[in-house]
């Protein structure tokens, strides 16, 4: 069942509860088991499980079922499943009394989404379950929580290429909020609206702090363009922050567009090492995702870590952890940066890249032809043939030689340029080019193949090797 279909949330929660096996073997489980009390074990388990599960980066490492739909929807459903499993494991470690776990998870998701009236109503229904009064929770409660979560999924999937990489940090704030709500609920078997409201506000302030840091990173090199400014302001709106928090963040962003913000001012309220580490990790991830790090961005990241009291050694360790995560989950990260970005980049990048390619196509073709081996390797890759590690290395080096040969495309040869190459291959397929240019390209390729049949005899023109550049 897809996100948006009536009853999808009940199906996800029921399937997750029925399939759940207590976590006894993970690092989070084994390390927390040594602590003396259920509450201590549960607190330690939550802290470790958020990192181990991948939710620290907003990307669960484990998925279940055969979810369909857009990549963003599949990812969000996987997040809900991961949170549900953590909630069930927290209930076990807190020695919570048996109960209707599906409806209890529904309550927690309602509270996480800020639907506190619905959370209270679900809690009253659960309390009256034994009396068969007001049980089960009415369908309208299920539907309202479903709609709240759907709106959350849509706003998180809107991270534009021009804007901020907010998805991962925002989802972690939600995951941390869900975990704290579960700790409180399963340890007391009661729902406190006041405590829940306080935790929701803390999560909102954490998101606002992250947004301020990422805005500072975005403004480190130069003032953002007008499309970037619009995208960032839209993202701030999509966070659905309390009015007072939103107003402060919105004003901060507008000032930052004109003058880079003071890190000392931004970070003055940060106290705990966990929040400091979180901020640095998310900034490092954001700087990695965009495919490049300018000297000013590096300077910003160094100043950020220093301001937070993170040593150079610890920062290097965090960089390695973030890079490892990015390498393992590149396809998921790209869901929110490259694929979604193709829809919001507008005509600016498309027009400029089209003009560049049209102007330099003959030069590109000449360079590809003169590299000799490159055309062979590209043709083999286009046909789906596997290349050896050494062949991939040679193809990469020769691709960079081609990029260097055309001044307008020299950015691809810069550090991180390979990531930009991959990104542009996704957001700017050749089908976006005018038919006259595509025809000229095919004709030129045909001349290359015909003039060198012995080397390129098996090239399939329908699988254009230049589309890999």
C-alpha cells in the first residue's frame, strides 16, 4: 500500500508489530544491557540505536516489505518502520506492560507530528480498551494522523539543489523526539501533554539551529542567488516551526543573505556535546553532498568545530564517519539533493549547460576521439559490460582530461567535480537538448564510429557513450 492511500498507516504499523523480533544482538542492545536499571538501559539504547540504525543521518539502514511509489515516499515509510521498531524495543527495555502496541505507536506518531489533541484521544481510547468503551480508536483519528505524517513527508522531500540539505538533520530531530516521547510513555503508561509540548518545542529549536548553521555554510563563499534565497525561505516554511521560532529564523536568513552570520551568535545557546556533535556532523554532510568544498567552506567548517570545542582530531573522525555514511547511502542522499533538485533548479542551469554543451560539443567529441581508449571504455560501459578497477581508474582520468580540455567545463576537474559530473548526468539528460543538437551529435558520433570501425565496431548508438560524461 502506498503513502496516501486510506489505511496505509495501520497496515505499516500492524506489519511492523507482527514482524518485530526483540533486538538482542545489535551494538546498542549489547552495550545498554550492562546498565543497572530499565530506564538507564532504555536511554542508552535509544542514543546508540539512533546512530546504529542510520536515523542519526535521517536514513534507515534497514527496510522491510515491498513499498512502492516515489523514492521519497519509500524512504519515509522506511523511517516510520525504523522508528516503530525502536519504540517497540524501548517498551521491552522499560518493561512496559503488555498493551495494544499498534495503537500505542499511533499515539506516539500523533504526538511527534504535533497532533496532541489526537494523541490524548488515542490515549483515552487505550485506557478504556479493557472496558470496551471508546475502543478501538475511531477511523477519523487514524486518518488525521495519516494526513499529518503525509504532510511531513512531502515537506521533507522538497530539499532543492539550490537550498539547504535539511532533510537528514530534520528527520533526526523527529527521530530523537519520537524516542523521547516513547521513553516517557512506556515508562509511565501515561501521556503528558505538557511534557510532549516541551519536547516538540525543543525539536523545533534544534531544527532552527541546524538551519541557521546550514544557511551560514551556504553564505560562506558568496551571497546566495535569488533562486537559492527563494528555495531556502521555502524550506524554512516547510519546517512547520512554531510562529515565534519561525519568525526569528526567517529574519536571520534574510540578514544572512546580505552579510554572513556570526558563528558565535548562532551557537551561543549550544551546551551539550551531543548537540555540538550533531551540528558538526550535519554541516559536514551538507558540504559533502553538494559535490564540492571551496576554501571558504572549509574555513567555515573549521571555525564551526572550533567554536563548538570540537578538536581537529575529533572533527577528522566525524568527517570519516560522514564520508562512510555518504558512500554507503549515496543513492538515498541523492533522492533529496539531485533527483528532487532537478525539479527546482529551473531553467537557469539547464540553459547554461545547454549553451555550454552546444558550444563545446565538437571540442568534446574531438577530445574523446583523441584519447583513444576512452571511447572504447565508454562504449563498453554504455552496453552494460563490467570494467575492471584499473579500467575504471583510466576512464576517470581520461574523462577529467576531457573536462580540462574545455575551459567552460573545467569545474568537473576540480576536487569533488566527479560528484558534480554524476549529478549533472542525472539532472540534465541529453533529451533536454533541442532535437537539432541531438541530431548533430548522433551524426558526429556516427562519423567517429564509421571512421574507426575496428575500434568501435560494437558501439550501440542508442546507448550513447557521451551520455556518461
